[in-house]
C-alpha cells in the first residue's frame, strides 16, 4: 500500500493525523487537531525521520513547551565515542529533547547511525562539518554536489533535522570584507561555507542547490534548520545589517520549503544585549511567518567564560518568553573547551531552568503546577516532596546532606535552624510554643 504522505507537514495539510502528532498532543496536553493545524501552517515542527526507529517524538513551536537541544560529538582532541555516548544518555535522562551530533573527526557515520538506532531524542547534524571528514579531502577540492550528497547521506542514516547555512551568499563575502564587525563570522558551518566560496569563487551550494536539497528532505521527512551564519558573536555585532539581511533571506527560504511540504525551523542569534532580545524574536516571527525559532542562548554578556551557561540561561529565558521555541544549551566550557560530562549537566540544567521560567511567563498550560507543588512541600517542610519536584534532585539532596543542621532530626535547614520563618509561622498558626533557644 502506497504511503499517503512523505512529511509531517504534508500529512497535516491533507488532514491526516500521524502517530507522531498524537504523541506530541498528549505530551503538550493539547488537542490533536490543535497540533495538526499548526504543523500544517508551519508554526510547529515535528522532526521525525521514519528511519529513526527509536524516536520519542516531540513538537517544537512557540505555543508549546520550550525544548532543549544538546550539542555533542567527537573532535580531533576528544576522540572517545564511548564518552560521547555517555554524554548523550546522560543528556536524555536529564530531559534534553534533541541531540546534535557535531562530530568532526574519524569515521562519523557509525556513531550517527548508532544514535538513530538507540537514542529517543531528536537527532540533528550539520552536514557541512562532515563533508571534509567523509570525503577525506581538503575543503577547496570539494564540489557543490559533494555537499549535497552529504545531506543525502545524513538523511538516509535517519537524522531528524539538519542545519544548513543556506542564507549566506557571495554578497555576504563583500559585506564582511567591507564591514566593521568585531567578530566577523563565529558560526563554524557558516565560516566553512564562507571559506569555500572565497577559495572557489562559486555560490553557496546549499543556496544554489536548495531545491534539490528540499527534495531530499521531503523524501526522508528531514526538517531543515536554517542556520544563521551571520549570527552575532559579540554584543557589538548584534542586530546589525549582516544579521538582519541573512534573516530576510531565511524568510524567503522558509516559504520555498513550505511550498514543498518540508518542515523548517530558523536558527537565531548568539550574543545579544538583554534589551534587544525581545525585538529580535519579534522580527524573526514576522519575517519567517512564525516558523519555530531555535536560538543559541542568546548570551547577554561577553565577559563570563566559565559561566556562559548562566549568561545563556538569562538570555534564553527572555528569548523563549518572547517567542523562541527551542534553546540550544550552552555549557560552562563554551569558548574554552569541548564540554565534559559535568559541563553537559550544568548546561542542561541551566537551559531547563530558562525554558521552564519562560513557559510559566508565556502561559503554557499547567507549566506552573510543579512550582505550586514545590511551594506546598516547602510550606510543610516536607523534604521528600521537595526532592520529587526539584529540577535536579540529586544535587539538592547532596547539598542538604553535606550541611545538615546541628540537630540531625530538625525539619529545617542549616541556614536558619530554629529561626526558620516557615517553622515559626507553622507553629504560630497551630498555637504551638515557638522554641528558639
């Protein structure tokens, strides 16, 4: 029997409810029709390559719960695939909905295929990273068709979304050369395309052969994540002409993908002053017609190496509150090193806090219920109930256990002891003696 649809968007437009839409509707506590309508219009994407058999589907859209992506993968200096797989499973266990495999060393395909066999999170890749590794040839010797074929390879392996830096063109080369950006381009994928265009004199292959790429993505239901090659890498470059002009082009490419029933999300800025974030989100929503916005941070200051998970969480909360749908985590190792397992944990927790805070602010149904249960547990000084609601219960338990109050049986903590306000009020309301000494 011939399949009735190729992509989630095509199914939605035909009025077909897919199993993935049903899963997303249940998770989001929304009606299936609500999800189907928004997939049809492009404001929600469900990255779900049929070859990713282990996938636990999720929806990405500004009216849904904010989702978290974790970047992982091996590099020349960190080659251990077992450690990367440990990071993957740790990230999934902590609630990450997506994993991007950014491997740039060795034989990348077996690891990518293993992820698609075993990992329930959405799997994303950046095919341009893999091009030099796959062909084992220097960048300037690759052809436009070589890049397109790597997109096909990743789609056939089962990845759910691919980041393609389609919006950077030869015009961008002249902008960067003539411009006054402090950081020029900080997108790794964007810089590779920029370098390839500079060395070969040719147009960006992901832009020139976009229609062929759309056919690949339609065949395998791969969601395109339109990469922001010109994203600002410092506060001074935020919201400049280069960034906005690329965004306009990404808006045009979004419409072309939708015409082919291909799902799209749009990647957004990296370093943005706090007061510019909301405006950036609104501009993207207007230009890209509500396509889900996927942001790295944004980082709200440039001076916190070692703490950039915090600077990104501040920006991420404001971005998601203002319309971003998908936060790419940032770890303490950002700008410094490949993250280790503890860095990954810190990055995920910071991003989850930002996402949850934003969901409360934008009124996602039931988002605050966990907070209300935590407040009730704290009022009762019920520590076991508090652990159940904590975003990272193991850390919370460890902190309390390491600094117990002088009275081991106390229901307070060592911060206030018997001066605890909650304890005093509870006793006063119950008509009990409030013993301090």
